[in-house]
C-alpha cells in the first residue's frame, strides 16, 4: 500500500540540510560538533511530521537524504534545478497521488518503499515549495567559508548569502584585501 509523503516547511528543509549534509560541514571553518541531538529544534520538528508507523530516521539516514538533495541547491537556476528535481523524483521513487475532498482536488506524493521516506519528504517539500513560490530560487551561500543552502525569497531574488553574518564576513574580507594592495 502506498505511503503518503508528508511535506516539510521549506525553512525546515534548509535547516536539516545545513545541519546534516556533508558539504556545509566540510567547508565551514567552525569546528563540527556532530549532528544535532534528539532534542534539537530541527529534529523535533521533523519528528512532529514523521509518520508514527515508520521507524524514526537515524543521523546516517538523515545525512544521506540531505546529501542526495544538496545538488538541487547548487544547480544553476532554473533549468538545471528543474532537471535535478526531475532526477530526484525518480531517485526517491515518488508517485503522484490525487485525492478529492472539501470540494477540491489535492496533489500529494506517495512512495512504495518506507526506507526512502526521508529523501522523499525532502524532495516532495522542495516540489511543494516550487509549486507555491516558483520564483524563489534555491542556492548556496557565496561565502568562501560556508556551503549552507538557502532559498532566496527576497523581493529582487538576488540573495547571495545564507545570513547577515556570512555577508558581513565577506564584506570585511573584501575590504581588507583592497586595503592590503
């Protein structure tokens, strides 16, 4: 029987990828202190949505799923991103499912293999966000010491950094390099 795939808020997807995916850990100059604990906000939010009938994901499975979707954020917007999303649909083995109710029709995603649920949730959530806000581009922080993912929801769609901290760090670095000449 198909398992309906719950969708996560886009900010939770970003949090999960930034905490569990390998590239942000490898690029950051801050020492890595391991994955967030069971009482961390992102894990609690994930478990609030996770189906009770399925074994909760461990750090390894969350990290694997986050690593699977990370390339979607690094792809040039929009064509390569669309291609990566199409490949992710196939990789997660997502199937569309349409249900009727409340005088409306709703598109959902389902999977046949519960062990793919974590990846399927991330992909379905990205697809849901693209459907709701097709102009919000996915990207990665342009700081040289950060590889965190971001969703550019700015009015001009020109966001380059994941946080004001990274933006300031890069401005200071650029200022110092100009002063050294």
